[in-house]
C-alpha cells in the first residue's frame, strides 16, 4: 500500500484528511478523529535500518495504536514492528510497502476504534 492509498482509505472510510502539524516537515502526516482530535495514525518517512533491516532505503511507515491484548498477533512477516519513535506499549509501526493491504486496513480500523472518544466506544458496545 502506498502513502496515497493509505490516505485515500482513511478519507473514504472515516472522512479524515491528514494534517501536517510539524513546522517545516511537509511529509509527516497525522490523522485525527474529527470530534476528539486524537491521533489514530501518523505517517512518516523512515529508514529501513530503524527496523533492523540492512538497508538505508527510506520508506513510508504508519504508526497505529493497538489494544495491548493484540500485541504479538502480528510481526515482521506482516510488515509490523514495535513503534518507531512512540510508546511501544501502545503503538506499532507498519511498513506500508511490506504489509499486505488487508492487514493495513484491519490495523487502521483497530487503531481508529482504540482512539475513539470513550463515551462513543461504550455506546457502540451497548
């Protein structure tokens, strides 16, 4: 999945467009809930070397939030790693060129749900 495909999926599925909150960084995109403004994804350009790979290639990586009980369900074979530059207890990094599209979409949906306003999550389960 490319960065553009990722952003289109978020727009078509959740109606969210990226914002670029970092001064002079026009590549790092944050996706937020429209109501509570919480991040559910951040897309960055990161070297493969940061993930233990023997390559200086810079690729698009998305960080997503997962419930703790889901950690360990995915791994490098799925293009999923402990989060780069974020809390590794709550976030994962997905290497967009390496991860299967269905895995990326599933993880986006999980992250979106995990970062929803708590009141909305409670109503959805009632």
